[in-house]
C-alpha cells in the first residue's frame, strides 16, 4: 500500500516520542494533591486528550484553571528527569521530510510540547498545540488548523496517531490515517494503515508531494 500526501501531520506523545512514564508520574502526583480517589482517576481516559478536558472531568469548574497550571508545571519539570524519549524510526523518518511538508499536532500545551520536543532535538516548523484550539481531539479542529497553516487541502493530508481519539479526529477532518501500535493494540485502532512505529515506513519526496510506503 502506498499513500500519496502533500502534508504529514504527526501526533507527538505516543507517535514521535514516548512520555508515558512521565505522564503516569505527574498525573498520579497531581491527582493525590487534589484529593482525587484512585477509582475516579482510573475511569478517566488520559491519553490523547487535552489536560483541560481531563481536569474538567475530575474537578469543580472553579478549580480547573489552577489545576491546569499545576499539571503543566509538573510535566514540564519532569522532562529533564528522563521524561521523554524518541520512539523507533522517528528521527530517520522526519529527517527525510522537507520542513514545510509536516507538522506536529498535539493535545499538550505549547509550553509542554516544546519542552518535550526540544529535549529530543525535534524542531518542527509548524506546531499546533492545545493553546491554539477550542476543541481538542477527537474533534477535527486541531488537524484542520494544521492543514490550513500548511496551506494544504485536508484531503491531501496524512495523520499519524497512536490513540483512538486522534484517529477519530483525523478521519473527521477527511484525512488519510496511519495508526501506530505504540500504546494501543491493532484491534483497538481504526485507520487506513496500521504499523508498529515509524521505523516500519519509508517516505519518498517527489515534485507532487510525499509517497509513504511500508518497508519490506
């Protein structure tokens, strides 16, 4: 299967990098600080969603702004403590792409996303973060904004995601979807193509755009 695209849009956590250990450490500490029971915390989906939505699910509205600032501080402070590392294939795949052909589209805040990306030496020319949108994944707004920023028709964009919420957002935006089984099993993911990680893919840049193919 070959996928032809004019722009490639990447989720960050679980797609380009892994910060799962950091997320677990920071959110567990955060929940304890705000008196959230283990049962209430366990019922909330953390991965692939903006922190504001998670906090709103767990806390009274008047506390949410303060709680958001606290979790952002905890996660940014944890980055130097081994809080993030590149997933297999990320460096080589991104290095094969022109900077104007790809973007990072993350549910993290810009401050947190930039801290994690800087820690692993990824410097996207285009970054769409939680601060830039009003509705997070699974709503298509983040991916539609990225396409608009790059000046590419959504139908000619490919979304790379590890989480069901992100894949739903990509499909709703009218984009081709590629799922990575880095945080979920294949049967949990609905995408046009499912691979283990970016090391399973190659990208060929042409005058028309980028041709993406599975290796082997």
